[in-house]
C-alpha cells in the first residue's frame, strides 16, 4: 500500500511510485544524472530503479551477510557499496555490472564516501580506513591503529583531507601523507560526521546526546548538549548556514551564521511525532525533509510561520532512509519493513 498522506492543511507531497524490498531499507541514493534511484536491502541485495517511473532496471547481488552502506558517484552513473562480507564494491548503474571489489581490512565494511571530485573512495572497516583511487581501484592509503572502531568518514570540502571519527575525536588525513596531520581531540563517542559545504565547520552527533562543532580555521570548538537521546541525524543546508539534527522527537535547527550557534536558541520543528530517524535539506533549496520511528515523513519550510507543509505515513514501521532527487523535485523514503515511496513536491 502506498504510504498515506498526512492530515496537514496543505500537503505539498504527492505520491509518485512505490516499490517493495525483501526487508529493511538500509540506504537510498540517486545517481549523478538523476536517472536512477538505488535502494539497499539490509539482507544484501541492491535494487536499481528508473527514478522517474519506478521500473526495476537491475538487481545487484550486493554483499553476502548484509549491505551496510551505499553512495552514488558525484559525476558518473557509478555506485559504491559496502557490507558484511569485508568488501566495498563499485558498480556500473547503466549495465548493472560490478567493476571493482575492494578489501576493507576487517570482517565488516561499514562506511564509505566519495570525495567531491569523484577521484577517491574512502572505506572504513573496524579500526581501518582505506583510500582507493577511482577508476583503477588501487589502494593509495591504509590508515590503521585507531583507538576504536571507526564511527564515520567524510571528506573535508576544499582541502582533499579525509576525516575519520573514533572515540576520542576526529583524525584528519591528507591522502598524500601516511600519517594524520591533525586531530580534533574530544573525549566522547562521535556517531556521525557532517562538514558544512563551505568547509568552515565540522559537526558530529554523539553518543552522549550532544552535537559538537569545530571551526576548521582555528580548531575552536562548541558543544551543544541537552538532546533527549543520541544524535545520528545531521544535515547542512547548501549555504552552510543551517544544521538540522535529530536526537529527539523534533527536528532541531542551529543557525551557524554570524557568531555561530553558541548561546543561541535553535529552531525546534514540532509536529514530527516519533523520534527523528532521518533528516535532509534540499541539495540547492530551502526545504527540509525528515522521517521518524513512527513512520511519519514531514516536509518543512523552516522560514514559514507554519513550517510543516507536507507529509506522509508508512503505517506500522519506521522511516529508515531518505534522500532528495538531484533536481530537488522529489523525495525517496525507505522503511524498516522494506517499503520505498517516492513523492513529488507540489
């Protein structure tokens, strides 16, 4: 059944198409040209759909024992995925063929990220981060010896450095060097990294129900605490002004312009209902999408006096993944029950 519309006064989300995966949707992304929507099932298989019609174009084998993450290449119809078979894999979305298999360095490869140019792919498995050349697949760096399992990896905009989050802080690596060239030391457990698009601020959501900010120019730091729970959901708007976060049953938005968020009161978007499980700003716009553990999807225009402008509901399950199309006109949402719904902004 297609997720039903919410009872918002003016619903700006209209259903377009739906699909069903065998189980929990662990990841969603759209190809660089907007032609494909890719959905990963936690059990392993990866499904490639025509983004406009919902027609299934390819079913990829994914990863034995389970897929953990996926990310489309920024400039070509290429997909990277990783999982519990100890590998990262690269796929051609047009043909459905696997083009590379990369050994992660531990039994589970849990995180990966393309750099902005699409020339490097980072993977993280256990305490090991690796940097791979694309399209050759040559391993350029093998960063080992981290004090704990890597929680996330992200590329720092404008510098070409790789950021690696572990208990105790964030390491920064220049792939031209064998050792870290900087450490943002922090006594806690980061869960998710998010660089502002302009590269001026790094935020990480944490196990201790806080969000930590770093100013890249001088390593100055801020800590925003008081969340009801751990924070895994982070999204910057394209202007690098607003950071949206989960961590409770309302979407929390920090204004990072001017003097920054220190001492300020965040914009709290009430009306989500359940605990927030996904947030994402439009890629080049001012709308924000979110989902929660009660299966509710919300579309927000945070600058409005009445910010909630649309919604839908996946009955009896949670929102497990969410992504905007490359043109910002549609939202794809996945659920823990395997449902995928695509909605157009109207």
